[in-house]
């Protein structure tokens, strides 16, 4: 137990954690802020997994400027694995997210199956551990899931180096920096670990305002007394997809468990049927972010189109070639494409019309035209499975010659259509583009 909490402690390291900055706008609406925060939490939660999708998520986060440190247990030792992601989002201060991995191996499954409750009390790691071992504690005292508690213990003992090179526990860092803030996040078992870690840090004397927990598809972690005690203090947001069985399994099959905190419920599109998958939560978090961003733009009278071109690159709009069941995905794909092109080609012109693009680009004095094209193939052998193919052709305007082409295709076996599209978009632009060779 001492292992996870210690590492988590030290992990928050020079956690001069600050409240997450508003996305790009100091006066952004609360819904927009919250949507961005949830979107980042979802992406970092999937990055905690040690699989192909987790590796991709970490790569993309690092590509976006996030600095990531990953922590695993020593050989032969069970317990939580987690990562710390930090980034300066524009206000000169670092923002930190600590993500716990969900169920990933046989030992994690064993943690899930230890459904007995243990006493949860104590203002130090030693006291928490000693009290958890006590028997005969009354049912009206705060108690938590035994397996989840054991999973968390090693994290509370984790240490990281602060800016001076000193090795510190997470609790020490937060106590020494009263204006810092830590976001504890995770999916499934990882969300349960994040919740218990947040409660433990409050017990250790950390100001509750310094801690915020965001979970995705997480089970209940404690009894009514635990929920009643921490409901007023622990900032907990639980994201739940309708139909996810994990969020209510302990209440139904075991009894004596209770959820608390702010619940946000999402609904999946009819083209998918995996309500507990982390990829579904990431997909809906990204869509929620795009929806709230658009609402903010509309309320602020802003346009998504960049007003003035600062480069010689002209990008034609993507045509909606999606099959009818996936038509609703197209707007989100457009937003993802816009974001990625503006990231890798700041100041480029994103055209609104695709007709006569070569002549328009020539008249306006552009040197290059980028033409993205989307194609989707449904696999008949697999339900709700598609191959999402994105091609990109770059033309030289003066001659009309094709100077660069690329094609990227991804199946939706473990990804949603939107996630597959984003993966293609990043993959297709991962190499050197033609204008980089002429600078």
C-alpha cells in the first residue's frame, strides 16, 4: 500500500499544480472549460494503459507538448501503475494530471474480486494501513473496497523529484505548495484508485481545494459512510456511459456500496456497443469538447475559420463520403482535421468550398494546395467495423503538378471511427511535408 501512495506523492513532484487554464480564452465559459478538462483527463487516462492504444495516446500527448513520466511497480510487486502528465497551457504555470491504469492483468482482476470492505481512516500512510487491517469495525464507519485499497497503497508511497532534485511524496509537495492543484484521473479500476487516493490525501491534511478527481466508468469504492464523509469535500466528477455495467456492479452484486460526486452521463451512438471501453469514453469526451467549443464560439460571435492567411498553403475542405450510419461523425472529423492542420501548418487557409480550388488558389497567390479525401469501407464479416482511409495529395499551384501523396488506413476494431480518423490524420502528416523541403 505504501508503494502506490508514495509514488503518487512524489509524482506530483514539483507539482506546482495550478487550476487548469481556460482553453485559449481567459473568459471561456464554464462548460467549455469543463469539457476541455474532461477531454484531457480521458486522453491521459487511456495513455496510462500499457498497450498499443495507450502507447499511441502517449505519443500524441507528447506531440501536443505534454511531458509524460510513467511509473510502474518493481518486478514481482503488485499495485497501481500510473503516469504523470504536465504542460504549461499558456499562463506560465504547469498543469498536472495523474492517471491510474485500469484493469490490465491478472493481478488487477484479483484486486477487483477482493470485494470485502476495510476500515478507511488515518492521517498518514502508516495509520491508513494499520486501520485497514482492523477487524470488527462497525458498518457505520467509512469503509472501502479491500482490493481497490491494496491497489492504491503503493501509489501513495511513490516519490518523484521536485525542481530542486529533491525526492518528495505527493502529499509533501501539496502541503508545501498551498496554491497547487492535482487532477487524479482514471478509467474503471484506475478511476476507483483515483477516488481513494484523493480521499487519502485529504486525510493526510491536503487542502481539498487542491485535489480534483475525474473518473470514467469507475465502480463505487466505499460504503454509505465513506460517501457521506467525502461528498462535501472531495471534488469528484464521474463520467458514465449509459449501459456501462461496471459503474453499478458492486451495488447490485455485492451490496453496501454507494457512488457519490457529480455524475455526467453520456450516450453512445447506435453504431457501437462497447459502453465500458476506454476508447468509447475518449471518443465521447472529444465530441463533448468540440460541441462545447462550438457553443462557446457561437455565444462569443467567433468563427472557426482563420481570418488572415499567414502562409502559402491552401487546404480544400473534406467531402462527406461517410455511409449513412456514420454521417453524424463527419462534423467532428472536420473539427479534428482543422485542429491538426492548424497545429502543423499555423496560419494556413482552410477553404470553405472545394470547387475550382486550383484556380482560386492561383488567383490568391498560394504556392501549395492540400487536398484531403476520406473513404470508408464497412467490413461485412464484423458488426459495426469499418476501415477509415484518409488520403492527402499536395499540388504545386503554378504547375498543377502532384508533389506529394500519402494514404493512411485504420480499422475500427479497437477504435471508434473518429479516433481512427484522427490516427490517420496524424499518421499521414508524421513525415516531412513538401514545403519543409523548400524552406
